[in-house]
C-alpha cells in the first residue's frame, strides 16, 4: 500500500505526499485539515471539518488529521522509550560510520548493498566481487546483529482471533492506534470517530495489527471491557499505556539481563509476556486503578520481575546513551550525525525528566490528547511523488530533487523536486514543546544520510515513501564518490502491488482517466501500477519513447514521476505483455 502520511524513524521526520492528497476529492479541504492537525490547532480543526458539506470529504479530512496524530505519537515514543531509542541507534550506527564506509568503498572501488550480503563469501565470489575490508565487515556484522535482535523480538502467537504478532514494532503501533482513536473520540465525538475507523481501504486487516494488545490484555484479565459499541470494542483503558511502556523499556545495550523460566527483562515481546504474567495476581487492583496508580503497579511489578522499575530501566538506558554521546562519539565519526544525535539525546533527557514528574501527560490518553499532543512537533517534510517541476516555493528548502547538468539551463522540465521542507520551522511552527532544535542537520540526514543508510541496510528492497530517495543515494555513490555500486539481486527492488480498489478508496472518485489511453474507467475496473513495477518493464519504457512524443520529454517525465499510474482494463492486457526484467530497471543507470 502507498502511505499518504508517514513517520520516518531514520530522521524522526514526518512526511506527507501532497501529490497523493491532490488526487482526492476535496483535496483543498483535506490539505487544510492536515495542516491544522500538524499544528495542534484542535478547535480550528473542528470548525473547519464542520464547514465541509460533502460528507465523504469531511470524513476523509478527519481521517487524515487522525493519521497525523498517530504519526506524531510515534515521534514521542521514539524519544521516550528504550525501544524507540534502540531503533534510532540502528540508523545512527550507520550514519556515524559514513566516512569509514565511503573511504573503504573508494579503496575497493566498489560496494555491495545490502552490506550484510558480504558475509556470504561464496555468493560474493560468484558475483566476482573483491573482498571487503575488515571495517566494512564489522559494520555489516553490526547491522546484522541489530536486525537479528529485532527478528528475535517478533513472536507470532495463535489466538482465537487469528495469529497475533507481539513485538516492539507492534507495541508502537498499538500505542499510536490507541492514541489516534482516543483523540478522535475526544475531538470529533464518538459517531464521527466510528466513521473514521471505517474509512480504510477494503480488505485491509487493520484491527489485527492494532488491537491485538487490547484483546490479549482483556483475555488475561488485566483490562476490563464493558462490551462493544457497534463494531468498536469498549475498554477501561487506564492500565493500557502503562503496560505498553513497561514492555517498551527494554534492556538493549548488551547489559546483563534478569531472567527466570517465565520472565525476561530483554526485548519488548518478552517483557510484555513477563508483565502479563507478573500482573495477574493484581488484576483486581489494576482494573480499577487510575492511570497514575496503574503506572505505580506496573513499576512495582517490574521491580519484582526485573530488579528495576520502569523508570529505573529508562534512566539506565538514557545514562548509557549519555555516556556514548559525551565520551565515545569521537571526531572520526561524521560531524552532522554527531550533532543530530546530541540534539536527540538532549530532547530525550528533557522529555524524560518531565515524564518522571508528570507521567499522565504521556500515559493518560485524555491529558495527552487534550494538551501534550498539541506541542508535539517533529520536523515536517512535504513529498511530491510525481515530481514538481521547477524549484520549491521560496520559503522551502529542497530535500530531494533533480537538476539535469546539461538540460536544466535550456528547458524548464529538466529540474524538479520530490521533497522539500519549510525553512526555520523552529520559529515558524507555533507551540513546539516536544521538538528537536537543529533543523539543518536533520534535513541533511533526511536528504543524504538516511537514504544511504537504507541502501546499506536493505538494498533497494525497502518501503520508503519515495523511490527517488534510494535512486538519489545510488546516484550520489556512483557520481560523487565514484564507487561502483552493486545491488544484491535478491534485494534489487521493493515488491508488492497496489490493488485497484485502493485507488478508488484513496481518491473518493468513481471514475478515472487511463494514464495511457485517456479513456474513462469506472469503478471497480482498472489497474494501478506502482513506480517500481513500471520501471521493471523496460519494454514499456521503450514503447513510451516510440509513442511520438520527443524522446527527451518522455525520458524526463518518466524519470520524474514516481507516483502510481492508472490503466484501463484494455491497456492492462497490453501492459502485462511487457516482460519483467530486473536486470535493466529503467532510469537506474545500469
Ligand atoms: Zn504507525
């Protein structure tokens, strides 16, 4: 599926795709709702939604606002929880080592991505690659070890509601989902909130991914459920966020773990299971407890189980980070990455100290929704997936874009941008309470380091908001650093298709024009083709070039547009006849 709005853990930024929003019915109203939600202007948002006559548009505008609250909550949890900090560190360990990777790769003349593939010696020999340096191997091992920890944290359990996944990732989703539904009810009221919950693509299994934790805790007797309203599950939610935060306070700096047969202090899934067991004999108390009392009970139980309260566990994690940031982060590491990590750490310390005194501001959905949420302000990046010709507006900086070295001087369509950010967000965004300070380095991370790290960690097989992110990182390695980049064919492109009903869901329109034949296509017909799938059929690109338009115009347009294309049923047959050839992905310079 293609995201409209997304929190990117690699740069702690919030991205939204303005071109996808532009495809929706009532896009101006929807865009305004997004803007108000980003700024935490709840009262204005409610007035704005009320002023919209078209009920589809008003629901979608509310859905987008709610999605924004969901993504903003991820930012808070990436700051405050040990698990979020671990996920951050995963990227920073690559950023900090950027100079080492580049100089080694230049020495070797080539670089294989993802880096972990270097550990398969026979495979590398088969590809005819040179042996990697020791430090490249060490970084590859570090990436693999961290991935393995995330993999080990993922537990799938059969339940009577189907398979449920318990992991740090699914806990972060459960928390963000809880906040989005709770705040939707508080801001828009219960009826509107039910409409929003139903405003999802057909066939999507949202509930399993987000509501597993409620069901599991109700089943274990730790959360009381008075029943259902319509399709919605009612819960007495006071213990919910405290238990999730207890699980996310994982011990992941290689410290000694506290373990018994049935409990472990290590990763989020084990901690979650340990807490569920450990809290059982206090089920009667935690049911009735306020958020603050539930937090107390979870802390006391953690002390018994793991020898540390949750607060102590969080403090220990922050102290290890402090030690790293102040003593171990040497001058050999990339300067902008050091500056960003310090900025992150300082905000984490401030947010944590406040949290110790006022846990309800984060753990009580009512306090969080009505007040804390409004001051949560990650840096925001605007994506334009079709590529916007020219330069971004004057008060925006380009994050991702392209300017053809020869043609840009001669023709307008040879320069465009895919992502940009409002300048001086520290000054221009009101009420930034939970917010980073060094916008410039974070933007550098979003434009240069994060794409590089993604490529190093996962090859091209990664779901990013914009394909150009990966393509730009590759181009930079090849042209600026003169490194022959080799992509492990098993990670050569992101897989996945977009069902056509998603396009009808997304746009709220019942008819669309075919991008090739211009005929009108009516719901549910048509084929949606993602940008990678288009580029995997070089024959399609060749056919476009033979279609009568000037070659350069077609080449530039195809290079620029990374949004999905929509085809009629008739053109579908023609398109599907073009053979998939992943050795010749159009536009990738190979
Ligand atoms: Zn999420």
